[in-house]
C-alpha cells in the first residue's frame, strides 16, 4: 500500500517542487534587473535560504506521507495543502498587482518554520498514541 501511495504522489511532488523553484527564480530575475549588484546578491541569498528551508520542511511531510499509515499520512499532508493554497494566493496577487506580497519570501519561510513545529507535534502525538495502544494491548 505504501509503495502504491508513494508512486501516486511522485508527479505531485515533482510539480510542487518545480513550481516552488520557478517562483523564486522569476522573482529574483526581475529583482536583479531592477536593483544594484549588492542588493540583488542579498536577494538571491535570501531566496536560496527560503527555498532550502521550504524544500527541507516539505520533504519531512513527504517522508511522513510515505512512512505513516493512511490517517497519519493525511495529517502530515495538510500543511502541503496550505502551502499550495498560499502559493496560489501569492501568485494570483502578484499577477494582479506586482507590488503586492513584497515579502513573499518571509511568508513562505514562515510556513516552513510553522510546518516544522506542526510536524514535530504530529510525530510526538503519533508516538504517544502508539505507546498508549501498545500498553493497552499488553494489559490482560
């Protein structure tokens, strides 16, 4: 069941990562054209940090989806749905008004950090429930 579930998520994973990496590249390209060399270098560093943190945080979710059973896998996929929706909001707002979401890097980075807290909480809860279920099954 897990291998079938993982194969089904592979195209979604690829599309998500491709979209995630294309947004910073296009924004960085426009930022570098409009700003000086020093400021654009810092913008690129910030974008790379945001992309690295977001990809690292998202990989934790994908690993949990592959390893955990169906219900816990759904719990771990909720933040990815939130990232997808928020990215769509940012992209739509930027298409309508380029001056909106000027701190989109901070918004995505905040998602990555909140996702880490969420996943640690989910892992702790899963472990506590598994421990409790193990204790209940061994008692006569």
